[in-house]
């Protein structure tokens, strides 16, 4: 079924299944498809060329005791794949937003809680759970059934293994396993696939060795990152992420 005039905020070539529920006040961009039994509540904005599979629920009220039916939103960018039974909740706070960027792949059963911010080009595998206010940067991969505690951040190109549990920030370019999430290396395959040169990758590996030397304090770690490493764009990004951390970052390292 191709909707030509569902309401004034829905593009002419959007496809919406007959069994889907799309409330008034929803905005949907060109080329997006809405499959059977999808529910999209008022206050949701979806960009162009998204694919939303059966039984996804977008814009439902947040699971938060402080929510008082204030006007809040979900904003989703372009070229996203949202598979079956994904849930994306609207934000807590008047005029606040839960935000999903572009080119993300949310697999079956992923839950994005209120006030989350998910950047671009991320892959969240089946039944990943992001609690409220979680921030996921870009080019992040999260394995199935991983759980991320509220207010945590995950940096660029990080990889989080399936069944992980994170209660601190997870640093950019690193790979994590276990509960609590424990660093094992840089995310070498993803860095190489992204076209980062050997110098950049070796500098990030050196950063990993500095950060996870347990005999050092955090101030000493920051000093060494700034003085001993070539300040590439990626190293600067890593240092900035660490300095901005409010929950603290995971300091666990898997011992060989």
C-alpha cells in the first residue's frame, strides 16, 4: 500500500502497511517503508529511505517514573534499518528528544530508551538494550543481548561483544567483552576496514597499553597520552572523550 496523502507530514511515496498504526503528528520522509503491525506514536520524525519491519514500536511513552506526559519526541535520520520488535521510546523532559542518526542497523528486539542519542553508521545486534540517556557515537558495533547502563557513552569505532554489561563509558576504538565490560584490545579489524593507516592504528594500540597499565593513576594516563603519542585526530578524539567522561571509563583489562 503506497500512501499518497496520509497526512501533511508524510511524503507521497512512503509505503505504510494496512495493519500499521501511524498517529497524527508523525513526519515520515520519502522512500521509507512501514511494515505490518508497526506502531508509530505522535511526535516521531523519521527521515528518508528507512525500513521499519513488523511489530516495531516507535515513540511510546518512556519507562521512567519522572515522566508526566510532557511533550517530547523521537527523531530518526535517514537510511536506517529497524527490524522486528525494536522499541524506541520518546524522551523525558519537555521538548526533549530521543535521537537516532543515519545509516544505523537495529536488529530484532533492540531497545532504545528515553533520551538516548545514537549517532551514524552503528550496528546494534539482537536484543541490545540501551538504558536512558545512553550515547552511542559512530561506527560502533554492539553484540547481541548486551546491556548498557544509563548515562553511559560509547565512543567511535568501539566494539562491544554480545552479552556484555557496561556501567561505565566505553572508550573509542577499543574492544570490550564480559560483565562488567572489560577491554581486550583495540578494535583492529574495524580500524583497518575504515581505512586508518598503520601509524594511526599503532598509535591507538600504544594508547591502549598506556590506559590499561594498572600501576598508573588516571591523571598520569592522561599526561602520557598527551606527551608520548603523536597527536593524530584519533588520539585527540580519544583524549577528549576521556576528559568529558562523567561516569568514568572502564579500566578493566582482560589478563592473558
